[in-house]
């Protein structure tokens, strides 16, 4: 009896300490957060054979995309590394083949911000089926840049491109019995309320950090919208954030943050862990439309004023499906309300 009481007290103290550390953000997004959260990962969740799987990873030549590709290829998957630069892509493919011994690692040249190229890629992909699509490519520019189609670059890279790619690959995703689509968002999205107002940044001074965080918020809502539209097809759509990982993007786009934090950052592989888990683990199957961090579904809002309206969600849907994105694919499944799916997922 006394021993049982002791165990309960220890558990309570531990969960109180975890809640405090998680609320601090710092000791949650950093590497100590990963290592603490990893203590409650279910062993064996990623003991999977992916030999029959076809996986696509955008922005795969470095950082989290590279480590996700490595984790998938290491489990036997055929991995298409979707990179925008031939040389960087080729070097990454060679590095990955050498690291995993796999010959099923391929390079596809794709700038995901270029919507025509995205549609062409989907048409020409020599695979009858896609089991995993990871939207990982990301940018944090210091000035307003435009994509080939004239869209602001974070909007094109994080939102319009991934939406177009998902829609264009939908027939190939439907051909899989257990397809997964994963958006690599960012904890930075917590600072933003979804807003479509001047999302091309034409009428105000450009703020790259805000554009980045706003489009990362859009990715979270986009995953929810796609999850509402694709459930009958057996496609699990998720968004996640990797915490703070030491990657080229952080070093070059946020040099001061990187300098101050470099000894507390997660490794790229730690940043890629939840991406891989969502893409590959049976434990993540069917839990569509949720936002994940360190293998656990998390709230999509930490601040009350970031909650979007239904009108904002519809505006995002219209932006993606409209002529701006050049995609007008109509989903073929009846939407399942998000609340119903959240309830179902939390019962698992
Ligand atoms: N590291 C973190 O702490 C952190 C935190 C939150 C979220 N994230 C997210 O994690 C994802 C991966 O970033 P990372 O930290 O691993 O940085 P990274 O190593 O710089 O990787 C970004 C990748 O995206 C590629 N890319 C950018 N624009 C592209 C485009 N238009 N088409 C195709 N590829 C494109 C880059 O290619 P190039 O090499 O050709 O530039 C690079 O391979 C991003 O979405 C980022 O927002 C990272």
C-alpha cells in the first residue's frame, strides 16, 4: 500500500514537472525536451519494414528532410528525394545510398514553389502508387521573393506547392492501402492567427519571420482541411513541428538564434523523428487531421487570440483551390467534421 502510494506520488510529481517544462517552451522545443519526451515513446513503434513503400520527401537534400529520407530508406522504402538543385540533390542521394546501402534512393528535381513543375512532376512520376508524401521543403527569406508563378515565396513553398502536389498525387495516394501525408510545420505558427489578408505581402513592408510563421499556421489548417476531404480514401494527413533542430536553415536564416542556442538544439535526426513516426508507424495510422510534436497530438493553439474563424478556413481553402494555385481538383469524399475525428482519435 505504502509502496503504491509512493509510486503514485512519483508519477504525479513527474507529470507536474513535465507540464511545467513543456509550458516553458524552451525546455520542450530544445534537445532536453526531445530526450525527456522520448522516454515515453513506445518501444517498437518504428520497428517496421517499409520494403514495399514508395515515399516522397520534399527538400530532402539537407536537415530534417535528409534525416527523414535516411530513416525511411534505412527501413527499406523506395525514397524519392525531391530537391530543387541538381548538385545538392545528387550529393544527398549519394550520401544516403552510402549510409543505408540502399539502391532504392532516387533524385527528382522539383522546385515545390513552381506549380507548373509540381503538376508535371506528379504526372511523370514513374510509380503507380505513393504511400508517403512528406511536405518538408521550407524557406525563411529576409526579403520578399516571388516564385516562378509570381507568388510570395513562403506562401508558394509552404502552402500552394504542397496543396497542388497533394491534389495532383491524390490518385496515386488513393492507390495505397495506408497512405500518409505529413506537413512539417513549425512551433513558430503558435504566434499567428490564420489570416489571408494580404498573404502575398503586396501592401505592407515585408517581414520574413511573420510570413514564415503565418504560412506554417496555414499548413496546420491545410492538413486539417485535407484530412476532412480525404478520409474515405484511407489517407492519413498530419502536421507536426520538429522543435528546434540544428540545420542549415537555422544557421543561415536565424544566425543569432543559432549562435545563442547551438548547444541546446536538437540533432536533425531528432527533428525528423516525429516525421518518420507519422510516415511509417502503424501507431499513427488513421489519426488524421492532428498536429503532432514528439509523437503526441498537441493543441494547435497556445494563445486564445490565434483561433481562426470558419470564414478564414474557407478563405484558405478557396485560395488553394482557386486559380491562384492553378488547382481546381474537387475532392471526392464527403468531409468528416474535424471535431468528430478528434474525438475518434483521442479514444484510441
Ligand atoms: N530546424 C528547425 O529547428 C525547424 C523548426 C521548425 C520547422 N522547421 C521546418 O523543417 C523543414 C526543414 O527545414 P530544415 O530545418 O531541415 O532546414 P534545411 O536543412 O535548410 O532544409 C530545407 C530544405 O528545403 C529545401 N527547399 C527550400 N525551398 C525549396 C523549394 N522551393 N523546392 C524544393 N526544396 C526546397 C532546401 O533546399 P536547398 O538546399 O536547395 O535550399 C532544403 O533542402 C522546413 O519546412 C522548416 O520550416 C525546422
